[in-house]
C-alpha cells in the first residue's frame, strides 16, 4: 500500500471506528517516548505519540513513535500477530496512536537514540487520530522549504531540532528570571497600548475606537515606564517583554521581538556592568556549562571603531586594523594619495591566495553594502621578500614597513583599503569578518563577550542636518563632558554601554539623566522645543520633579541572545511563531485587510492607490 492510500485507509472504511477517546479510567500513557531504557526491559507499558515513520522489513514492521520527549521504536511481527501487523502497516505518517506492549532489548541497537537499546513489542494499538499527509517530512533533515515550514509552523515545531530551540529559549527565560529574582529584581508588567517611546524607530500604531482620530503606539521598549518605576522607588525592575519597531525590512529582523528589560536605582555604570555580567555568566554556566575565568573586556567605543571597524567587535580572533596612512601616502599612487585614511589588516597564512581569490575579495569590498573602491594587497613570501598589487609605486622598504605596521609575517597577506576615514574603517571591519569566516575563526561554539563603553552621546545626521541621541534622549552625558554640550556636541561621551558577543550586540543601556536641567539641555541640543518635549515626554519630565533617584539600566535582545546560545544567527528559529522576512505571518496570513464595519467604527478611510 502506498503512502497516500495508507493515509486515507481509515477514512475510506466508514464501518471501522478509526479513532477513539479513551475512557476516563484508562490512561493514555505510562511513559513518554523518550524515557524507556534497558532497565525497563520486560515491563508492560503504554505509550502515546505521533507516527514519524514506519518500515516493513520481511515479516516485521517497525514504527518510530514520537512525542516531545523522544522517539521509541515499536515492532510488529507478522508471524506472532498478523492482524495487528496489518493494522500497523496501514498507519499513516503523523497519525496519533496509543500502543501497549512489552519493553524488549533490541538486537541491533541505536546508541544515538536515548531509547535506542529497546523497542516495544506491541500487543495492542488504538488510533487516537488520523492525519493528512504532512506537506514535508517531520524529521531533523526535512525536505520542506522555509516558506512551507512557516505556513505549517505547528508541524515544523514537531521537529526535534526546532523544538529544542524553543526549549532552549524557555530555559534562558527561566534562568534569567532565577538570577534576577535572586538579585532582588521585581518583575513588573508595563502597558502595551501606550504612546511613542524614545528609541527612534517608527511606531506601530493602534487606532482608538472610542476616540476616533486618536492612536495608541505600541512600545518600542518600556523605557519610560521603567524609569517611572525608579521614580516610584522600585529600585530594581526587570521584565521579559515584547517590543515593537516598524523598521525597514532586513534579513532576520522581526517587527516584534523580546527584550530582557532592566533598570536599577542608586547605581553607577560599574554596578550595572557587574550586575549584568553576572547575568551573562549565570546564563553561560547554566545553559552552556561555560565558565569565564576573566572579567569581560571593557573596550571604549573609539578603540572598537579604530581596531575593529565596528562598535560590535567579534573578538574571537585578532587580525585587527592598523592605520598606515602616514607610511604609504606620497608615493604617487593616486588611490592612496587622495585618501583621508588608509588602513590594513594582515590575513594570517593567506600569502598563498590565488589571483582568483584576491579578485573575489576585491569584488567583496566593492559590493555596495561595503562600498570600498578597490583592494590593494601585499604578501610576505617565505624568504621575507614581498610582492604587492601596487609594486610599481612602493619600494621594497615601503612594503616591509607596511608589513611591520600590519604585523604580517612570512606567509601572510596584507589587505589595504583607502578612502574617507569612517567608511574605510567600516569596510575594513567587514573585510576582517569575511577573512575570519574564510579562515574558520568564527567558530559558533566559542563565545567571546565584551562590553563596549564610552559611546558618543550624539550622532550628526547629514540628511536632516541635526544631532540625534545615539542611544535615546534620556542617556546621561559623562559629567566631565557636559561643558561641551552646546559648544561641541560631537565631543560629548555618554555613560552608555553595550554587551557584545561574537560580533553581535546582545544588549545596551545607559545611566539616565535624572535632573531637569540636564534633560532640558539634552532636548535643546536635539532641537526639541520646550513644548515638543512636554507634549511627547511631559509625563516623565513631570515625574522627575518629584524626586527621581539616580538610575540606569539595560535591555537585552532575548531572541538574539538565545540564538547565539543555540549556535545560530537566525533568530526566527528561536521564536515559536515568527514572521517571515516580509514581516508577514504566513500561517495566520497577516497583515490582512479588516471589514468595512471595523474601519467605520475606527473612523478610518483607506486611501485607494494613486489617490
Ligand atoms: N530601552 C533601550 C533599548 O531598547 C535600552 C535601555 O536603555 O535600557 O534599546
């Protein structure tokens, strides 16, 4: 019988009661499908689960029965019980069945499976429910494409590897709660229907039915509420909370995501870093069994940019950026002579890269996302002599000097980029990551956390010609820099910090402004009028007039942190019901239109395209 006919067999025979509800007194199972071992040999057991697959081998039929806990092999013997064996042969994939039988030792054991030493010699079988043929195979290596699996996410979640990601997430949440509760934090829920928060992304809005023309905004984070909780004297707050940001689509970004959001009173920056380094250590220990001996490095933003070309350096490997501008300018090599900045990395052991590989790297740096104009290379041969793509312009001494600055030895390849300082550093940072990838230095089983500190408070935006808060407008400037707030805003550093793991920003936060004068100064610098500031954040500014304690906090991207702990950079795999990269939920098919009645109630008119 082929699969399709097996699958529909039970439906085609109306006379057969093909599924049943057990009487209240009978139990569905005595054990789970992941539980039985050789020590249960000879026991009579009842199991319930899904048929993962069945195989007919000669006179025997083997069925893999699956539930959340594992897989147990069922065996049916034609000689011993032909009717039962025939019944087993007709089970379709994903049928829900209950079996009773005897635990027996397997003749050929599968030591990869927890239950691999035993099988159940089935004595009785009940079909609890049938199933349509699933649209993809529900096994670790499935044949289903992304979109199909998203549409049938509940089936995808039956796969052991997907389920284990969700279980990892659960454990992360429990352990975060355990640590924070142990440190005296109080978990407080904050509202979801609010008004704009200061993270600076676009809001999702919800129209009000009771007040047509007015809208709630969904929180980009509970930022203002957690600060109000500090004013309220809660002292230590946390929440594992959904946040919403209507940002442009990018691979692996979700419009709704989860933060571990935290705030503390009467603390300095060091207290926060120590407290949350504690959280990171706790999670690494409990989830990964990893203990970090050393303190997490604390790297100033300026150093991260200068040596890694990014504010989230991947410090699993070296290959840091060195500036070589002074050493190579003025050799009549136009790309270098016209550049504000020239930087290099030394790709360890890449001296043997072929023409083709170097061309590919040139293509890589020229991609619009990277934006470099070209790549100049210089390799150090085994005898210490050097060869470069710009040989014509550089003497042997020049090349040796470059190698010296970039710390390149025999067998290494120096890769150089030139241009405007910041852009070139960013491009070198990308090139460094690419080389790290090519050289296998970005091992997902190695974890290298660090704190990036001393961020600039403000960021100049060319397009709008004004300063923006790099973090958000409640971030405190470093006291020693406040004097420059009006005269030279770009020079002001913030008491802000990020936790970075393996080149990914896992969390960020800051010490907050808690006095009205500094807050007004900040709003003025950001170009807010007094009225605008009052309109948007008046409730917080008012609260600050009633004795706001010094406070600060941090929020961690929970989806991303879980993904990293799972050795992946795809957050979607760690969210039970994610959106696709078009921000759609293809399972429930949303966003979707709503009924005219609903629009009327909300006082909304949908503009037809082009009007
Ligand atoms: N609310 C900030 C964010 O979501 C984090 C913080 O400052 O605590 O980025």
